[in-house]
C-alpha cells in the first residue's frame, strides 16, 4: 500500500518523510495551487449575483506541481492533506482536494502543531474530514480583500497614482499617518525637575523633589524652580523608610505577535525575518540524525502549553536549577484569540540551544535560543526584588530616593540575557537621620510628542485594535513599505532606532481613503470583520450574508469616489514632446518613474530612460509578459518583467567569450594565457583583473526566490547531467530542486 502526504513546503516534506518511511510519498504544494481568477464583473473573479460564488483558476506557475500531485494521487491508495494547521492551511487542503477530485467527506485531513515523529504519526492515526466552516471563513476574507482591494486600488490608481489599497494594509497606514498628524499638531509644554544631593558624613544619596505640602509638585518655569531650590535647606530629615518585596512575574510563552515584537526590540529582527526563520525552525533542521522540527507552529494567538511539555520542562528546571526555581503553569485567554494552537515553544527541552548551535545559522540560533528561554522562563518561579524608598522632608517639601536590588533571580536564571533592568542600591540609613544639602540641580524639560511607530509598537497597536491576524502582520508591513507609502529609517541622525515615516504619497493616499472610504478603511470596521470571520469559522454566521451586507454598502462609495475624487495632474518636466509639442510629464509604472507625453493616448511618445528595463523582444513562456534584461548579484540575466508574480528565469544563452573580445569587468582585451593546467582565456591584466572565461561560465544565475531551508538566494547551477536549482549557500546548505 502506498500513501501520499501533501504538505506546503519542501523542507517540511523532507522532515516528515524521514518519520514515515518507504510506504509514504511526501510532496510539497508550496502553498496555494489556485486562486481567484480576474474574470467576470470588475475582474473580481467573484459572481456577485450568484451568492458571491468564487471563480478559481489553477496558478500557472503551479502547473508542474499540479500535474505531479494528480499523477501521485492516482498511484497511491490513500491521500493525506497535511497543510498548515490554520484557516489558510485548511483552505489549501480543500483546494488540493477539489483539484485532485478527492471525496470531501473522506477523513483525509491531518494536522500537527509540531513536526516530531510521535506527533506526525499520531496525526496520521487520527485523520478528519476538511472543516468547511474554516474554509468558508478564509474564502470570505479572500473575497472581501479582493473586492475592497481591487475596487479601491483602481480608483486610487486612476485618480492619485497610488499603487494599491487594502482592507488591512490601509488601516496600518492609517495608524502611521494619524500618529504623524499627532506629532505635527503637538505643542510642547515646559516643565522643570529638581534633584538634591544629600550627604551625612561620607554617605551620599540623590533625591528628587516630588511634593509640596503633600501635593504633587508642578514646576512650569525657571522662576518657580528657583523658588523651590531656595527652600531646600539643611538639615533634611529622613522621615520614613519604605521597604517591600516585589515579585517580577515570569513572562508567558510567545504568541505570534509577542514574538515579532520582542524579536524586534531584543534581537533587532524585522517581522518578516522573524517569521521566515521561525518557519525554518518549525519545518525542520538537521541536528545530527536528519531534519527535526525544533519549535511548534509559529502562527498562534494562544499561550497554552501541552501537559507533556509542561511536565518535561518542569523536570528539566528542577534537575538543572533546583526545586525553588520551579514555577506554576498558567495561560491567559485573549477574547480575540483563535485558541487552536499552543504557544510557541521548543518541541523538546532536550534540544538545548548550546548543544545544537553548530547545526544552526547565526539567526536561527538567536531566535531558537530566545524561544527556548522564554518557554522555560514561563514555567519558572517569579523573580523577587527588594525595593526601598527613602522619604525626606524639609520646609514641608518631600524628596524621595528609590532603590531596587534583585533578591532572587527566579526565571531570570534563563531569561536574564533579555532583561535590561539594573540594580539601584541605596546607602544604609536610619529613620530620623539628618542630612546636609551638598548640591541642588534644576533641569528644564519639555513634554514630548508621541513616538513614531517602530515595527514592534506597530504590531502591538494592530493587535490591540484587533486589526488583521498576527500571522499577517509581517506581510502587511512589507506591503506598505513596498508601495512606498512609508519609509522605515532612523528616527534621528544620531539614533539607531528605526521608525515609520509616512511618505507624501502615503499621506495623500490616507487622506483620500479617509475622505471617501471612512466607513470601511478604519480600525473599527476591520476589527469587527475579524470577529465576523471568527463566527463564520465556527458556523455561527452565514458568510454570504456578511459579503452581501459589506458589498451593498461598499459599492456606492466606489461609485461616488469615481465621480467626485479629484484627479491629480501628472508633474510636468518643463519640456515639450518632440512628436506633438505637448507637455512632457512624469508617469509611473511598475518599473518606476518615466517621462512621457501628457497627450496620451493621442500621442504615445515615451522618452527613453537609461534606467528603464531593456526588453529582449521575447515573451515569457509561462505568463506571456515581456522578458527583460536584469542585473543580479551574479551578473546580467534575462527574466520575466512580471516578477514577483512570475519568477521565470531564462537560461543564459550568450555566446562564449573568446580571445580578442573585451573583458566584461575592466574593458581590456581578453587573451589566451598558459597556466599549470594548460591554456585558458583571461583578461590581459590577469591576475590584477581576475576575470577568466572558465570562471564566468560557472557563475550561478539567481532565480529570484529564497531557499526554503536557510533563506539565502536560490540560483541555477550546471552539472554534467544538466542544469538544476540549488542554494547559493552551498555547501553549508545543500537544498536542490529540479528545473
């Protein structure tokens, strides 16, 4: 009997294949194999009048994958759909089942939240049928995003030359633009602080003025500051000593959003990079005996931990650190959470980060160590601080000094590397000690405007507002960067902290969305829709009713915007068209800015730009778009102009260079030289210029995709048996694919 298991990624397929043996074929669909078409009314791929019926088409770039899936499914007795354990994964499983003609009532859907042998085998022993409520929830989100995205983007493109808008991405842009308006409108207020250095014998303590006659001090100007300074006179009496023990509660395990936030602030990783590396750790790393999943599923709203992990982790804590370090298991429930998965944790405490460090890349090690430490810390005892406050008084003025010293490190035993708190020790004093005044300083300050968003704070704001799902935040942030609606750069010339600045186009886009689509592009609608999608996922709401209500309210706004939104005239260059005498203007395309005649379409003159991609005159064999010359890290190559939607790369067919030709690196002639291994053709300036024809022929051509195992570029390489795709990180990473 032969069994077929279909997963999403090639690296996950390798890991699972190791656990299942020769009776199982494991193949990757590499995500979705079909999507909404662009047929029908408005190119939406949705039959609005027939209950919002979607029109799906197979993705052109997945033709070979689909053919292979069909071939293998017919040859196997059982087919198991093992896409990721979330709504998107459920939808992928349904699409594959539909394309392969599988019975949707069959129990052929399996899911696992960690890729370890026991979990995978247990999943195979307990298959279920596809959950159509989850599929309908994902489908509703996709249709809504298509309708709102297509229609809104079309208006903005025609009217103000903005590239796109979206139900969720535009709300993220809104938060950034609103914050910028707050900063622009902020009026700083002056205030002063006063600090007094007190001493007795050789003992010194720094204090701050906090109260006057029992009321909080508010010092608005220098005159008032000087008045207070004149009242701080010796002797100053220590009237009270407040001592306390403060528990520092152990942190909960990571969720998707908290992992993105903390990795940004503690490790300096972007949300995109964090999720890419977490995916690699989840899908499997070879740590000695073949690939193994090191962490549980990284797209989760939950902080739950399995009973088995809690037990093993607590035993590990007691064995390695002592019984006093063992804490209590707890998990919080977020009302917006989809609690289908555990929190993010290591699959086994036996894989201590230090023991497998040499098997991981630098970034993989950093993130895995962070996740490992956080999961262990969540099950450890609280840290305890001894806090002390000295309260001084003179002339009815109250001054205080605060100290805090770590008494018991608790969870900080494993999480201390990520803790920035420091001990503040105060000298030993007794109540009623009389202190002299050694020095008094006043400092002028001003209230500060709200801070611009970092990636971490933006992710936090999106989650708090219920916008989108944490698993989508990385792609949302990348989209608004790619559209050039925001810039992510240092907050000041001297600061290393990067923050979001809206661009002029981003502010214009947000202004128009506020003016014409305020009922849809806002935090409230987006958050409410997430709740509706959750209700659809559990079968409590009818998805067609939700789509109809949104569509009937949205389309009149599109019609009004088409009629009333002012069209922005293109920027003039100050020069005339050589063909018709009209004004030459700047236009935008997917390749960037270019100069063309303002009388288009009557006059189709376009000014040649040296930076404009040069077409080859050929069409892409996969999607029909123009093939163009591109420059990559390994030199010039030919690829599809529709990248990244189409990733076709043409094999380099340039004629072989020979003696007498020009060196492509320095411009000098190529000559024939004699080496210890025979004759070869190289630059006449060799070895100062190291170009040789033989080496050039070996250069790898990038394919425009990242390696699914290590994240480096995939390139086309040659061998005696023909060309193939491999990781540019070879030999450390040995991932290969057939062309």
